[in-house]
C-alpha cells in the first residue's frame, strides 16, 4: 500500500475575492477576447470581500482530493509570514499532509486579488520567486501537477527526472499559464509521462499550437504529446475526454453560476479521483462535472467541493445526467 493516493505539486496563494456590480463586459463579434470595464479614475463600490487561504490550482486539488477520501500531501512553497502559516494551517485542517512545503525566509507569501462579476472572475496575480525541492523519496500512486511561476524551470527538470525514475507513479497534469508559455519542447519529458492531461479549449489550442477549435483535431494532438487520457473543458459548453480510441462528452452542470474560481480544478480533482477509484472515463466526466457544478454555486475554490458520497448520491438521483460518446 502506498503512503499517499495522490500528491499535489504547485504554487499556492491567499486569494481576496472582490465582488463588483458596477462594471460591464465588452467582447468581439465572436464573443471572445472579452474585457471587464469599469470607470477610470473613480471610486468603484464593491459588495463583498472574502479572503481565503490555500488557493491555487494544486492546493485546490489537494483540498478537493482530501474531501473525496484520498490520502494526500502537498508539495509547494510559502513565505515565512503569517499568510504562509495560514495556508499551512488550512491545508492541515483539510487533512492534507504539509511536511513537504518549503518555507522561504525573507519572501512574502503569494497574495492574489480576484475580481468577481456576473459569475466570472478576473485575477490579479503576482508569484514570488521561491525555492522548491522534490523529496528524495515519495511513496504515492499519483501526482497532480499544476501552476508554477516563471523561474521554476530547474524544478520542472527535477520533477521530470524523478518521474522518469518512478514510472509506476501516474501523473495528472493541468498546466498553468507560465507552463503553457514554456512550450511543448521544454515540457516534453513531463507530457510524455502524463496519464491525464487537462486543458480548456483555448489552452488546448495554445499548447498544441493549432488555430482550430475542432475537438476531433485538438484531442489527438494532446495524445500525441504523450497523454493517455486527454480532457478538454469548455466552460458552459461542457467537457470532452478521450482514451485515444473514443471521445466522450457531457454538457455543463445545470443550475446557476455564482463564481467560477477553481471550477476547472474541481473538475480535474474529481475526474482524477474517479479514475483512481477505478471508474471509467465517462464516469470520471460525470464526477468532474458534478464537483465543478457544485463549486460554482459558491464564492472561492473550496466551498462547494463535494465528498465521494455526495457525488455518487447526486448522480444516483439524476441517472440521465451522464457522458455519452461524441461523434
């Protein structure tokens, strides 16, 4: 038996959620390239301010995995300040092993601002430069790897070497902005060892260097990188997943959308947990969609994350809500 079911690796932050009502959104003719606009050089009232610790893609995965009954740990870094202590304490409270978090002296902990408007979010980010280190020994079945900041190229190489030496460990990879900007070549070693690759539709275009939005072209390109299971999420348009032979699709979760931060993480967390629990790919899509759909009913990436019984009970009560083969 492995010590951990899954270990989450990546950056973490404290997020301040600011809810606005006096703003507008302007998009191009194709409803893309949208911009959030509010008055310049003016005082803008906000409705609520919510500050939450232990945010960030991989920390969200760690907390979500723990709620789904998995034994997990988090590898990342914080500053030696009160905010860093709050992140560690929050992860511990959620049942996540924090022994591998590096506390960097003289560096502040990441703090981001999330502007919430009409169910969507715009995030103001600043990643500090931290020192990271892979443990010499790590007894886990899975690794979930996601966002890290610029300047972490040496750690990516260290992780790639670790995975090449421990090929029995399966990898779920959800690249962050900087990681996608690194390009396919610099991350080729990690892509090659990836069991599940999570991207949204626009990210799939960027990573595979294609202009097409055609799922039948984007997913094979993701498999070509090395992913055994390729997953594309498309917001309110649903999601797709493939084993290289078949593609399955499920529409978005029914219901309102209060705030979307962490929805993709909730999806990836539950999808990965379902596979770890021995579920099929269509079943994993169901799990991911329910977890993400419940998360967007609340503000912040952690409220609304489901337990395994909660997901199973919801799906039992809604037997028609399930992924089908996509032609």
